[in-house]
């Protein structure tokens, strides 16, 4: 798989450092990949409606 190089500002670098430390990862690239994968899983779950509840909608006069 091709590698992409990202330019990071200080805020993004600090965030990735905190994630790396918290999860015991080896590098910033692993932290970025983990965050991306989590966001994709969450987005897919929201897109498919998994975990959503059905709510009764009461009709009104229109």
C-alpha cells in the first residue's frame, strides 16, 4: 500500500503524541492510522443506522 506523508501542525502532532502514549503505539503513523480507522468504523455504524432506536412520530394537523 502506498505511504502518504502528512504535514502536521504543532496541535495535531501533540494530539498524535498523546494518542501514541495512551495506547502504547510505536509511532505517530500508527496513532494516525488508529484514529482514522476508529472514525471510519464510527461513520459506517452511523451510516448503516446500527445502534439507532426507532421513535414513534405522532402526526399532527398540517
